[in-house]
C-alpha cells in the first residue's frame, strides 16, 4: 500500500437497515475498494452486493453538486444554480413567512426510512421551528409494530439474532434480502447452520423456506387472522407457558374467549391455508424454547396492521418468549442522550393536540403524521391547511400510497424545498433543492433512537464533492436561521457529541471501538413487571377505551376483496439489490436489477397467456402500470408481486418516467387503518395482462 492509499473502518449505511462493518480502501481521496470487516460486530466479514456497490453512488456525473432554484413551472426541469447562502436564505424566508401568516403548524417537515442521525436532526428541526407536523413513512414502517408493542407489553419486542434460538419464525420477514432491524442475515444463517429450526409465514417460498420445518404460504393481508388461529390452538391445546401467563399477563380469559371464535377451520378459509398447517404452526412455535419471531414489514401494510401486530405480541407472550435470550427482547440502550431531550420535544408541548393526525383519531402515541393526512391538509385544508414543506432523505412521489394524489399535493404547496443526492421525481417538483453529502462522506452515528440497544460509528472515509453538505449540517444551517443560534450549533459534529456525551466516550474513542452497546439483561419483568398500566402483558388492553382502541385482537376482513375483474392479490417484497426508490441511477446496482419485475406463479401466467419477459400491465381499482413478467414457482398461486420504487433517471422526462412502473399508482390513500393511518399496500385485488 503506497502513502496515498489508506484503509478505513466504518459501517455501511443508507443502503438498508443493516450495519455491516466495512473496510474501505481510499486512494488519492477516492474510494477504490470496499470489503466486509471480519471484526465487524454484526456482520463478521459479511457484505452484500449493495454494500459493495455503495461507493458508486458517490461518483455519478449527474449527482447534485450545488443548490438550485426552480425557474419556470414546477416540474419543468428548469433550474438555476444559486449559492448556499441564497438557498438557505430563501428556504428560511419562505417558511418563516408561512409561519408568521398561518402559524408554524402550516409548515410540515418530511422524512423517509430512518437512515442516519439526520433523521433525528430533522425531527429536532420541526420541533425547534415550532411545527407539530413531521411526516414520515412510519404508517407503513415500524410504528405499527413499535407502538402496538409498547401498548401491549411496554416495549418494542425486537428479534434476538445474537443468541441461539431453537426456532426462528420469519413472519413476513425476508431478512436475507433486507437485513431488517440491524439483524444481518449472516447471523441467522450461522444459527441455522448450528441447528436452529425455521418456520416461514410468507406467500413467497424463499431459500430459507426451503430449509424450514414449515412454510405457510398464506394469503397476503391475512396475518391477523392467522395469528388468532394460532392463539386458538395454543389455548385450546394448553400449549401456553402457564406460569408466565398466570403471573405476567392481563386478560387471558378475555383473549381465550375471543380466540375461541377463530378455530383453524375458519381461519384456513380466510388465509388460504389448511387447518392442519395452522395447528402445526401453533404447536411448533409454542413448544420451541426459546423461539424468536422476526416480524416483517408487510404485516404493517394493510389497515389491519394494529390487529396483526397485537396478535403477534400476544403469541410471543403466550409462549413465554418475551424478553428472554434468543426470543423477542427489550434491549437496554447504552448511556447516551435520551431521544426526547435530543429532538427537543419540550418545545412543542401541545404537539398531540396540534398535529394533523389528532383530527383523525390515530393512536396518540404515534408522533409522526401519516402521509395520507398531510395530503388532505394540503389539498382540502383538513383539518387546517399546510402550505410549506421541507423534506430530507425521502422520495414521496414514489413511496407514498397514491402517487397521483402526492403529485397534486406537492404541486399545490406554496413552497417546497428538499435535500437530495440526485434530482428524483419528487425533488423535481421542489422550488429549491439542496445537494446532500452521501454516507461515507460525513461522520454519522447509526441506529440511534430505534431501540436496538446499540449505536454504530460511521466515520466518513472521503470528503463530499464540490458543495455537497452533510445532511445533519443542513439541519444545523437551517436550524440556526429558523430557530436561533442558541438551539443549533454551527458545526454538525457538536450534534454527534451531544449523543455521546452521557457515555463519557469521545467521538475518536467511539470510532476506535466501532460501537457502544447497552447492558445485556433479560427477564427484567421478573423484578419490575412490564411497563403497562397493569404491570403485565396486556392480552386485553386495559386502557383500550381511553385510547379508543379495540381491546382484543380481531379479524375485521380484507381492506378490499378480490372479484371477477380483479381476481389476483398484489403484494410486494424488497429487492435485494435496491433500496426503495433510491440509487436507480447507480449502474452497478441497476445492472443486477435492470427493470421492474412482476412475479407470477407459472400456472397463473399460463392461464393468462403470459410468458417470461413479457411486458405486462398490472391493474387495480386505482390505476395501471407496466412491468416485466417473471415466472416464478416460488410465488404462491393467486398472488402477484410487483416491485415498488421504480423510476428511470436515464429518461429525458424531468420527472424520470414516474408514471410507467410506479407501484404506488396502484395503491389508494382513501381507506386507512384508524390506528396508524395505514393504507393498503399488501393485499390489493389486481389483474395482470400481457401488453399487446
Ligand atoms: N434490499 C433492501 N433492503 C431493505 C429495504 C429495501 O428497500 N431493499 N428496505 C428497508 C426497509 S425501510 C424495511 S421496512 C425493511 C423491510 O424488510 P422486510 O420486513 O423483510 O420486508 P419485505 O421485503 O417488504 O417483505 C418481507 C416478506 O414478506 C412477504 N409478504 C408479502 N406480503 C405478505 C403478507 O401479507 N403477509 C406475510 N406474512 N408475508 C408477506 C414477502 O414475500 C417477503 O418475503 O427492509 C429494509 N431493508
Ligand atoms: N408500494 C410500496 N410502497 C412503500 C413500501 C413498499 O413496500 N411498497 N415500503 C415503505 C417503506 S417500509 C418505507 S421505509 C418507505 C421508504 O421511503 P423513502 O425513505 O422515502 O424511500 P427511499 O427510496 O429510501 O428514499 C430516500 C431518498 O433519499 C435519498 N437519499 C439517499 N441518501 C441520502 C442522503 O444522504 N441525503 C439525502 N438528503 N437524501 C438521500 C435517495 O436519493 C432517495 O431519493 O417506502 C414505503 N413505501
Ligand atoms: S447487508 Fe446492508 S449493511 Fe450489510 S453491506 Fe449490505 S446493504 Fe450494507
Ligand atoms: Mo421501511
């Protein structure tokens, strides 16, 4: 290695929820190689194709490199280059004008998947600005699991992949593609190699389903019903952990009475499974000690998200797998800054009353605004108008249900600005776009604030190009103008130090160590009980009436039902080499996933006269898109998978061909789950035809 070449250790980020330790080789200020760090705390050398290609995001010629301001019509693709001072001045002046005229709540702040510390920087920006309206995708991502967990057992039960389990249940979780929750799939694969059994509850037969004791290819969207069927069997056959249930649960008799209405025969008809499969699943899960349940994203993709999540936490409790090693745990955080003080929640004390969602009866604990309600506010003034929007790390036009509605809403805003790496279809509708630095170009702390009991050091390895700024620096720069210099530091590194301060560990030491982990303690309830109103796991929610929640898990039907016109059920799964709508411009990733794919079972395809590689039109009540057909035996008959997040940066269209293959033209934001404002993204009646 010559003197211009260095190897730097950091963690992969902004590519999924993982956090693989990486060794990055930098030569003359450019990244030339990435490999998995054998000492990586989570991954022990593992790295995926996305992680390997991650530096290529940095060097694309069309990457945004300086701030721009719209000239001409919204979305016309005409921009003028402006200085950072002009850009920050314009954004703060316009947002302040709205604040002075209509109140701070008429400005909303936008976020996507939590990617780094800037997620919390943006929440702090909204709070210090004075707005209660922070809009994110949490209606379809984690809020249903986390908040339902908190209501039921006082914490969000995270799957424990770090300790051996007798059984792991992958329930709507494709961990080998997605590395959900910082659980790197290599940890699970290692366990499976050492004898851990698997059960897979998923309409798709993955490679792990091939190895499983049991694969349940249920009908998409029927998870709440299946959970109730399994609870029925576990109670009827007395397979539950009697001691735990007696000492630590509330409402067992009521749950038992409720579950009695869901015998396997009834549930089989709803879920497209056999009654015997439901019995086997219940026995397998209840009898394995310990069993970890990895619950994935699609259970949060229908209006039944609350019931589905409730059912799963009840299963964890009945089987005695809550807060046990190798089960579903409540990790303790290291000694770092608490979230509330960090984001300055105190500055908007009446947030719960003021936020847009208060008018729609969502769970009061749910502190971000479901995108459906933002659009009602912008377009209909319901319950009051929102006129300004500043977003970071998100591409709403591609990722929110009902993309046409999103487009109308973004176009109707008085002022819209965002920070981006690239001119995405959403950024193309903005008034001002700021050029963000990409991960690997700025110092960052990973996994803060998401309850996994650890944080990861992500030191930068190269400098950002030209005028690109670290996302957290952008928060600071806007914060100083919009909220005052006493609330925001000049240099974003102070925001990293604030997180670490209580630990007494400096940034340099943190980078040296790579991660900080909280103390490992299990069965904490034995001494302290559960943090719920009754101190027990609430199989029946004791405060249901107070919060307007259904007290017991139930099956309330599919959001929409199939019929003669739309006889198939459309759902989705994340592609291993893509992240939602991100990085479609990165050639190395695009080569591995060149076009949007719709997968069908070969028997369904044959009936419809569809062959591999055909262009197919996928239609729902809401609209149509065109993708490329892939015939896949692994897809359950009657189910269709389309890919979401597809646009075409290479096209001449300023909005990147957002209408051609965009899954969210097929979804609707009209019928929403009450608890979280969740639309239907996973159980959509559809038809598929070959394009003539
Ligand atoms: N490569 C990659 N990784 C990612 C992401 C990405 O975009 N790409 N996104 C990240 C984000 S933000 C998230 S939230 C996570 C999500 O990660 P996961 O929770 O793993 O979610 P998905 O890939 O959406 O779906 C998981 C599985 O659910 C199955 N499924 C579909 N519908 C249903 C259903 O109705 N019921 C059941 N039981 N199963 C169903 C699918 O076949 C799939 O195998 O991944 C993160 N990691
Ligand atoms: N139909 C359908 N819709 C879905 C889902 C689904 O499964 N099906 N999944 C849902 C889920 S789980 C989630 S979490 C959301 C995800 O929604 P988003 O988080 O909005 O989706 P991403 O494509 O990850 O968008 C992030 C944007 O961040 C930009 N970006 C990347 N790095 C940086 C950076 O350093 N700084 C800045 N400022 N920007 C950066 C990317 O260019 C991209 O445009 O989508 C949801 N939407
Ligand atoms: S699994 Fe996730 S964290 Fe690990 S290298 Fe791949 S994208 Fe990065
Ligand atoms: Mo997500």
